[in-house]
């Protein structure tokens, strides 16, 4: 039988210390607990049992909620719309807005540095061909420039 060079010979009968390692101590001969300690031990065992019970009830509640959410049908999508106000007719659902296509007129060679959207306006920070910076506020619904601000030193 070939063994590698890192193998070490260990005895086959390894075990943890037992009564032979500590003479005079025998697990079967352990003295009983005094009544006060036994009462504390019982209270701790009762607390442990109650804690485990509460955790199991909580786990079951979470599992029931998950199964309910997964298996229920989406009644909100299948039910016809109804008005919550008595005597008021049901209104038709609002159609999504149409796609807005618009083009911002910029000077040739202008580069876009950043943009920011707020409501119907978009703010464009641009780098002009001459090296200056300009901020353009554009109303994309009306397809028109609202403001132009050139940034630079005052001459």
C-alpha cells in the first residue's frame, strides 16, 4: 500500500475523553440538581418550548400567505370596473398617451453633455462647437424651445 509523503500515522481508535481520562467522574453518577435549580431548568425548558411554538406558528403564517398570493386569481383584472360612488356611472378607462416624437434644433457640431426631465420639459446641457456651454430648456409636448442659456464669462 502506497501512502503519500504528507500522510501521518494516526491511531484508528481516536475518541473523545471519557471516564477513563478522568477517573472519579462518571456520567451516570451525576448528583441530582437541587430543587431551586430544577425549577429554573423547568422554566427555561418551558420558555424554549413556547419560543419554538411561536416561531413555528409564524413560519406557518408566512407559508400560508405565500401560497395564498401565488394561487389566488387576479380578480382586479377580470372584474368589470365599477364606481365606488353611488349613482355615478362607470367611466371608461383612460387610454395611454400617444408617443410623442420631436426633434430639438441644435447647431451643427453641438454635443450633448447631460439631460434632465421635469414634467413636460427637458433640460439639455450642450457643448457648442466653439467650446462654450449652453443649456436649452425644451418643451417636448409643444415641440418648442422654452429657454436658451449660454454659460461663460461676461465680457
